[in-house]
């Protein structure tokens, strides 16, 4: 089944019924202070003789099985490795000079190196005969630095979880050596890493890291050693981690599409480990995988890449498709969701994604955004309305001030009141007060889709609720919207409040405003022409930017409908309509 078939809105979906419902800010199921302190104490114990004793035991003479990684790697990155250069997100390092413990390396590169996910790229470019030499050379470097040194980041639980999955899947590349001492060192270290995970997995930070750690425990039981006892403990631990980290609809509590993609990739690899071990994945884990894929598909646009939310970007179409197909899960996109909070509007080749939930709780995601009621919209494979995006895992790709600015309401395609964020962003990066609940209703009738939602992010400060209604026509040729400001709460302002409804446009969209100042003609490069009309404010254009899947910024434009609302509120209406 192709990705396009999986997001066919006419197909059978898991869906909630129509009608109004309330989405409140979730409980903070992230990392609490007590959990952080417990983890620090646990980490301090790593270097004690007691922990070293717990890592001792028999080691396997060979792997029980070799899982097949369901996801293909980046061939270009693999070819660079064959040429002696390690390339990751634009940074190149000569393999001969590469050090795992180099303090100058950015955090995202360190994690990529330590996880050994790059073995996937090497295998995409080379057979075992050609790829074994650089693979073994890097494994030897890692063993020299960390095999006997139990420390961070190398022995972090989630990184060990990923390492077990990748070392076992690419065992032909790292265990084909005739050097018996080296082979024994690799197998012994795998066994010690698995024992480390037995004691560390449940102490990993809640969310994706803990899910990854428990996946490593299961994989080690299936293909390294440990048998039924370790497998049972791993499955119980993973089930707990999934329940604590996912909403009922399969979306992570972090509400991050980038993390959701990583979750689908991870569980797809775990399913391959079950297959290699000739066991069936337990129903509750298989259902979690299926739900994860559905949630991921919900936030893909017409170009089959991700929409940009919670500090992430589009990633890449190839990676999204590979993850979905590699999962083996018979899932479809959800038109509407529960806790995941993204509403999908799809008709013919037009797709819109609306953020219809409060931001993630502070501990669930570092870098959450004030994006409530923002939307993105695409026409076929062309993006038209976007959010500015973010750096994703590449936290050092952009200057800090710019990265923080991308989290604001003004960096998203939504209404901004009094130049304030709908949810406060504190100087230390944490989210403060603002959106506490979103009231939502949806109607799907005759192929047309209408979603109406409001949030209370401005009530406490300005006494106004922001309500947004989006309607996508049955043929996908028209997206109509209304942004209403409604009085609520005790606070009332007698003076007018300035507003700006922002529509960030994808790079390459040309804008020509009309003479009456109420409309614009939008030409998508290589695509259709769309007409924009508005009422209730003054239309203007401003510079903007958009972050691509490689965390690189591109200059773009934004339409801005600006004005002032009286204290008792008002409505701004607008329409995007395909010309011809």
C-alpha cells in the first residue's frame, strides 16, 4: 500500500464522531524533578564496583539472529563514508580523525554517532565486503573509548537501545572480522549493554527515550541473549512506557511530528527483531505501532512530508515514506484526533493541517511552540501556507535567538493579539501560562470539511477568545476561514487591541496584491495560481522565512491581515481559492 493510499480520506479510518468536545492542556507526563534527581543518582552509581558486578556474566559466542532493518539508509552519506568522510547534516569529518569523545562535536552529531544509525547509510551504499572495513574501524574506536568506561553519553539508556538494534541488524558489517579478540569484544559489550539496560531502561526520561531503552531490552532478548525472562520484562516495561507516552490516538504526548517519525522508525525496527527471533509482536505493542503510524500520517501534507510543528520541520519525503512502509502497519491517517490534537482537512489533492490543541506540557517536550490554531495548507505536492518551522534535532543549526523566535505565535500561520504569544515562552525556554483548553467541533458533509475551534490563550491578559473556523470545499479548490475575537472572562479592555492574522507562504510563492488592498494573487512555482481575499483588516505583505528538512532557512513572504479589535470583539474573514 502506497503512502497516498494510506492518507486517502475516503478510506476506512479510526475516527471520533462529530460534535463539540473540549481538549484541555495535558498533565505533565514529562520528566519531573524527582525523576531527574533519581536518574542522576542512578548515573552516579554506574562507576561503582556494584554496577560493574551487575554487568558481569556470560557473553554470547554469536547472535541468535540478525534482524533485517526495514528502513533504507542515505546512499550518498554511505558513499561518503566509503570515501573516508563522515557526513551528517552538512558537517563533514574525516574518518581517520573522527573521535567519539570529541567535545567540539554538536549534540545531534554525537547522538547520531553513538547510536550507530549511520550503519544504515553505509549498508545502502556498499555490500558487506566493501562496508565492513569502515564499519569495523569505527566500532573499534568506540570500544577503545567506552567498552570499559560506563559513562554518558555512550551508556545512556536510549542510546544503548538504539545501538543494540543497529549492531544486531548490521552484524555482517561489524562482525565479519577474523580477529577473534575483536569479535569477542563486540559480543561481550553487547551483552554488558543489555544488562545495563535491564537496570536502566525504566530510569530513562519518560517519552521516546524510555520507549527506545525498553525496545533495546526486547531486541537483546530476541537476538543477543536473555531468553524468556528478559523478553517478558522488556515487553512489560515497553507497554508501560507506551501507555505513559502516547495518547489514545497514537500520538506522542510531546505532540512533535519529528519525534513521532522517530517512534515509527523505532517500532518498525523492533518488529523486525521479533520476526528475526521468530516471535509475534504482542498485540498491545503492535496496536501502539499502528496508532503511531496513523498519527504520523495525519500530519503529512500533499508532498508526503511532515507539516512543521513543535520546533520540527518537514524532515524528508523519503524518510517519511520509508518509515511508514517499513512499519508494516495497516494504518491510515486520522482526519481528526484526540490528544494528538491535529485536525486533517483533505479534499481531492488539497490538504490542510490545523493545530487544535494546547501546546505540549513543559516536561513532555523541550522547545514546545505557541502554535494553537495555526494551520498549514498544500495543493497537491506544492506547499502554499506554512509555519516557519524549526531545527528539529539539529539544535545548533541556527542561532539561538532565531531558534527561539521560531517558537512564537508570530512564526506560525495564526492570529496574534497585541503582538503577544498565545502561550507565554519564558526566557529559560519553558512554556508559561496561556492556552489551557481548546473547544472543537467538526463537520464532514458532502465531501466538504468544516472545523471550528477556539482557545483561551488571551482571556487572562486581554479578555478575548480566539475562534477559528476553516472550511475546505469538496473539490479542494477553496479554503475559507474566519477568525473571531469573542469577549470572555472578567478582564475587559475599553481601548482597541491590535491584531495580525499571519499566513506564512512557502518559498517560491510569488505575491501580487490587488489595488483595493483586500486581496492578492499567489503564484506557486511550478504549480497553480491561488486568489486570496480578506475582510476585517488591512492586507499587507512582510518578509518571512521557512526552515527546510535539513534545518536550513529560506527567504519567503507572508500575508498579514492587520487591524484593531474593539473590546467586544470582531470577525476577520478570508478565502484562498484556486484560479481556473
